């Protein structure tokens, strides 16, 4: 156990990951969350039909059982400052508040009643599915995965008809192909190569959207710079407009009194390996460093943040020595000519009985036995396309190549498997070999 108190600011996937690994190392960890519950965008941004909240709540229970302290409804910078936490004995801070805010389109009428950002809409629904009702026709501005979540959630919340307005062509759409397919299966209309020109209001309430044709989205350097034909327009009648064109970071007063610097897009400046900011005891991770990405990226950042904090609070240790620089070489699986390499696609689970657009529950079922067998025969890469030379796979070869007795292998979960030294390997192999031989002979007789 270590005595140094660590503060994690933000109870999303990055913060929870950092808290988990820090607690495993033996640190007293306190998590400060301005919302009334933990989970971040996993709880407030991802619809339940994608990720049931009971799964997240079970994970939170594990963290509490580990001894991690949670303080809810506490906004750092407003209710208490980082300097005050330092005075209370906290020696390092992991800031991971996520990108909780939405972005506006900058068009006339977006301040009207019935216009809301997609992030805020998803949050409202996740907090109370019964009360967050939508009446009438809805238009979603945006073409990413979050926009599709917003569109599908609007249907489940009661919208009569949902249309998506997407700047990009179908081939350029940032949303995943399976997400697009599922949206179309639910009869969501996707209008490609159109952008919003104006939101029409009547007595302050949304009554429609004027669209303009988008000729191109990116310039020659593939920078986002849409070009429109202002004369080619069309109108869509609707009662609700959801703006899902990006997320923003709401720092508020969190960083006041610190020397942490921000990039033009609002993300925090930090070392790309250690995540340490210009304020030595403040580390960042997740969306506030990378911008909006996948939850698994935030979880990975939390683990790396734990490594940095662990070294930082023990003065004199290098924060960069032997760190994974994450300079990966991506494997192009579509251009492989290797015997027995399996390019099979992932299996698609079936669906339970029920009408998807009438429930927030996850109607995806588990794989059938045949699907499990097919999935198990795929490449051992399990869909991974990254080669990480720094990752230990437990082969033990290093113990035979390095100076005698210089390297020892250990398992994080020793009860989950058995490890034997090379000298004792036959004690494990022989009994297994005999059992297999007997079993094979018995099966042949049947």
C-alpha cells in the first residue's frame, strides 16, 4: 500500500480505468464527478440498446468494493479547486472529464424551441427514458455514429419519422457501415450531400429545415472545408432538430490557477507518452486529450495515466523509461496472400423477438453454437490490425536469453492459470498427454 492520495476528476471510462489501476497498486483514490452518478458517456451518451446500464453499474460496484471513494455532484473549479485539493493532501491529479458538450451549426433559427444538441438529447434520455419523449417528425444534422445513435433514439422516444442530413456522400460518411445498415433497417431516411442553411421557426418553435447542396466536404489536403451550392436548396418539415455535428469540452473553471495549456480545439496539451501537462502533478486522458474517440481508447489512456502517476509520486523515477511509444505498424488485411490466413468477417448475432424501435432494451441475442464455431476459427488476431512489439505475450523466451535468473515472469491473476518452470514442464505435460490419449481411444471405439 502507498500513502500518496490520488484524485481522479471525471468518472468516465478514462477516469475509471485510471482509478482501477491506481487502486490495484495500492493508492487511496478519490473520484470527483459533477454528475449524480458515475459512468460518463458510457452511462449518459451511449443508448441502452447498445450498452445496458446494468453492465456499467456492475462495474461501478466492483470499483467501490475495491475501496475507491466516489464524490458525486462535485464540480472541480466551482465547488472546490485543485489547489484546495492539494492542501488536503492530494499529490497527483488525473483529469478525464470527457467531451460532454455539443456543438451548434451556426445557422439562423438554431436557438428556437425544439432544437437541441444530440449529446444533450442522449443524456436526457439516458437519465430518464420514460420522461424524455419526442413528438412529431425529427431531423438529425450529422453523419457519424453518434448522429445515428441520436436518430435511432429519437424513434424509440416517440418520433413519428426521422431523417438524417449528412454533408458527406454515402462513401465518405464517418459512421460505421453496420450502424448505417441498422439505421436504414429502422426506416431512418439518410440524405447525403446536404447541409443545413436555416432552421425555420413559427412563433419561436421549429417547423422545418432549409437545406443546401454540399458539393464537396474536404479540400485537396483533406481538411474539412465544405463547399455549397447556395442556390440548390430544399426544405423539410419537422418539429424537432437534433444537432449532432461534434462534441466540445466544458472546462469551466477547472483549470483556473494552473499552468495547463489548451490547444485551439479545446483539448489539453500534454506529453504524448506520459500525458503529463505543464502542471507537473496534473495528468490528462481520454477525450480531453485526444478529442472524441472510442471508449476503449479512453480506457487505455487511463492505464497509461496510472503508470505515469505511479512514477511521478515516487520522486526520482523517469516517466518515460521503457514506456510504450505506440509507434505501431498497421497490418493491411485486405492485401494479404498468406496460406491459411482467415479473412472471414465477424459473425452477426441474431435478434430477440420484439420491435426494435419500440424499446430501449438490447434485442441482440448471443451467437448460436454454429456461429461460435465459425467465429473461433477466424484468425487468432481476433480482428486486431496493430502490431505492438512492446507487448508481452508471456512466451517466456526472454528468461532463456537474458542473464541467468535476471527475469522472472508473474501473472496478474495467478489463480486463473498455472505456471511451471521449464525443468518441471513434463509434470504438467505427461498427465495431460495420457488423459488425451485415453480419451481419443475411447472415442474411436464408439
